[in-house]
C-alpha cells in the first residue's frame, strides 16, 4: 500500500515534443504529490508538486495532472528541451512526512 | 541560496571498515531524512529525525547502520562493518517540519565498498 508505481522506465523524446510520465499509488492517505528532477551527480530537486484538492497544476512547461478517483498522477513536459534530459521521480507522502518515491524515469531529449 | 551539505562527496574503502557520512541541514529545518539510491532499489528511505529525535529507522539494517543527530546542525550516518552491498549513493534531505515546504536534498555521498 506504500508503493508508488512509475512508468515508463525510460523515455526518448525529440526536441519540441511532449514528455509524459505516469505514476499510480494505493494509499488514499497520501496528500502531497511532488515530482523531483535529478541530474547526474546531483541530488533530486523539487520540480513541481500538487495536493489532491486540484486536478491540474502548471508551472511553465511542466504540468501535473491528478486523477484522485483513479489514484494516478502524471507529469507532462511541453516543448521538451535537451536540457530537460534527466531522471524524474514521482513521490507521495502525507504532508511533509517521509516521501515514497517511484522507481524513476530516465528522460532523453534529442535535438 | 541555502543548501544541504553532505561530506564526503565520495568514499572508497575496504569491506569491514567503518564509514561515517555527515549532513548539515539547512538552517531552521528541523526534519532530516537519510535516503539510499541504487540502480536496483531506487531511492529508499533509511531513517529520519524531527527535532533531533529519531522518528522512523525501519528502512535501516540495524545490525550495521546507525544514524544520529548530535546537534541541530549535524546528522550522521554510520556503517560498521561496511559490506560491498552497501555501495550506493546516500542522500540527506531536510525540511521545516509540518510546513508546506519541499524536502531539500544534498548532492549525496557516493560510497564504494571494495
């Protein structure tokens, strides 16, 4: 029940395309759903986060779509750029308690 | 720009040796997390503290791992004795507890046990 399932494991997108990463959870007590971006040799850094009282949150080219009834949420990267190439982790937690991370998606954006 | 600082950044040592990793959380953050990242298991929570008191260390092998917060500016993770399977990147993260702020991660300690 504590798991967060993430797909795909890897994603290759052409520059200007849309990258979509999906996550699913079981624990309905989760109330905080962040996405982290990690570059090689660095720690994960918060990209965008959503709480379950809204269905979508947009920040620049990054959008989280949240489906509470399906217990799923996804990250959409519009106009993907080579600089977006990184590993992306979804996560879930209860407020700011311990984060349960997905397994990560390695995104490669080719020019 | 406030950052979580981890030392050392890299550590290579032989099996059986003691390893100590240190973390300086962001000033004012009272909750500190230790995570381990491997290719096989991804990011796993080992332990976390709030106001220097351990809240959950269920992810940590108790026989060889120990985590402490000697004071509010220092968290330590020790492995004794170390084993090759402990090779991983260890991350520390901090947050102001019960706030709407995100966890801030350090850049990790890359540990290799030969």
